[in-house]
């Protein structure tokens, strides 16, 4: 029988610094031999608390080397080869920060690198000196340019009033469409924006007309001091109309009361199946997590009724559950949103996996059209009363049709990644490092010019791609969804 011992949480800081840890499971008879391990060794036992599992599962598989010790025998499971190759690439770089300017990922596909498209591009082959030079050249170019009057207005007349801020690259799930199966190499904490840097940027965007901020990830609930950050956002000079958060819901219930008290107004919960076993398949995590997500949905229905949405990415694996999700909106004050499957780096998207808006509607009965809001990315419907239930449904049903009927013409959102890169389009590879600009002493005026320059280069639709097939062909040039923030 495995020995129940206490998880050594005091070792977590050194684990993070080392970037890898050893996880041991051992028999009772071998326990004494494993005492006194080096500082970056984490010992995990059979009996773990929920919080300990969350802490471990937020790290990619490459951060863990699992060893089974049975008496005197030792069997080591080596790191997965695909991710080990990525980690080798990172070690060859002088610094594993992402590219400072313009692009993320690889160059255009050639026959040579097309064979390697399953390898997620995490950094471009570019030295730190070249990155700094690139940013310096842009700042030099913009130095004599007058301050723009409307820095968040693009060439198509779209004013951007919605900012999505990613707080973490880590996640405690491994959803098929969001993250490569092997996870992603994590950047050092110093490469990510601090709370002070986030607030500096949020304040500037707020002064320029941003009235809605959504916190994303990775999983935002893995960010330390999240409640304090929400409270600070709630105190911005121009009061925000919305402070939202998109989460997988696994650890939401224990944080929700404090977050609402701090000023959180809206929550989106990602859930792709109402069946525990299928949930486990789609998330690559234990089915036990499903109960915790459902508990979070029930809590949100109490704390934030009609301000909670369930996001469901529709794939062949869950297409048979659409009506079940719709019925959930009938009895709970939460909105259901069905999202078309979108191609991103290494998420194995294909036309066979794609169900369009019209195909989804064919599988759902009893909906009536609702009016959409301005700049809304969702086509809203509501369940009609029937003989069994004469009451009006408590929630709505929506469809996000990014692929079949894109809504780029009214896009009003910008994205800030956890490492401080500004992305003006979810599907575009172009980025500019606001983090580096601030850390190199750039003025507020230069910050305004650089952001305006980026917004002005925003394409009209799909990041400059012609259609979803073209988007798929170039998806390895963009980040995985988990490193963008959705």
C-alpha cells in the first residue's frame, strides 16, 4: 500500500526556478531511502489534496519526471520526445523570451519544415540583441510622429473598447483544441507582466476609451493575487462597465465570493461536455474535475445570474450533447454559447472536425431568435416554451461563428498576452512587446504611438487570411490558444 505522506509545498519555489522536478511514488518499504532529496525534488504520494493536484497539473508534462520506486527497483519514464525537442531549442537561445516585435513562431512553411509542423514554435530564431534592435528601430521611426488623436481606432473605423488580458500561461487542463497534448514550455516568471505593469497598461487603455476588460489565460485562477488585481481594476479612473473572467471553473467556487466582492461582474466557464467520461477525454484530465466545474456553474448562477456564460467548443465528439446544453439554459440563469472549432497551433484542426453554425442549428429544436447587442460576437437565441415547460427559459443560447460567418467587421477587441505582447487580432501572428517598451524606459507618449501603430496595421478579417483553410495552413505561425488568452 502506498504510504500517505504530506506534500512538500515548501519546495515549490525551487521547483519553479529549476524548471523541472522529480515526482516519486513509492512503496512503504522504500520510503526511508527517499528522504533528504535535493531541493528541487518534489515527492508526491497517493493521498493528495485537491489543491496539491491543481498545483501539479498546472505544470506541463515536461516539468515532471515521474519515477516509480518499488522496493529496490527503479523505473523512470522519460520526458516526451516532442516537448524535449522544444526544451532543447529553448536552451539553445540566449534568452527564452518570445520575439519582441512583428511575428511569433516560424517562417513560412517549406517542404523542409512542413514535415515538422507538429512541433509548436515557441520562439523565433532571433537573438535578444536583434529583438531589442527591432523595437528600438520602431521607436526611432515613431519618434517624430505626432501623437495620434484616436490611438485605438484602426483604418477601417473600428474603435477598440474591449481589452482581454491573459494572466497566466499555465493551465490545469489540457483541452484538445487549446493546448498541445505535451503542454507548452513555460517562460520564467520574470518574463510575464507584473501586476503593476498590468495596471499601468490597463489604466492607459481605460483612459483611451476601453470600458470592458476580461481576464483570461491559460487559467487566470492560477495567478497569485488575482482578487487584488480585480479590486485594482475596479478602481480605474473611468469606471469599467464590465470586469469579466474566462476560466475552466475547476477552482472557481472557492474564489468566487471574494472575486465578486472585489468587482468581478461577468464569468465565462469553458465546458465542452456534460458527461464526466467525455469531459475527461476532451480535457485529458480526471473525470472528477467535472463535478467541480458543475459546482462552479451552480455557484455562478447564484452570485452572477444572467452574467455567466458557458462556452462549449463544438466538435464531433460532443455534437450529440447540444440539446442537453440548451436544456441547461432553460432551467438555470446562465447563457450557453456554442463556438465553432478554430484552427490554432498544433490543435489538429481539420474540416472533418468542423461543425458550422447551420449544422449546429440542425441538431437543436425549439429556438427563437433574440436581438444581438452592438459589437456582439454572438448570435443569440432563446428556448421556446413547450407543453412540458410553459415558462420562459432563464438563459439564452448563442453561437460564435468565427469560421462560417465571421464578425470581423465590428471587432472592437485587443489582446494582451501574459508576457506582455499586444495582439490586435486573435488569428494574426503580428505582435509588439509592450513589456519590453516599458522595461526599456519608453515614455507614455511612445507607448501611445506604438499601440496606435499596431492598431493601424490590423487587417480587416481573420488576421489577413483569406478563409479558414488558409488560416489552417498558417496556424503554426501563431501561438497555441493557451498562450494567446482566447
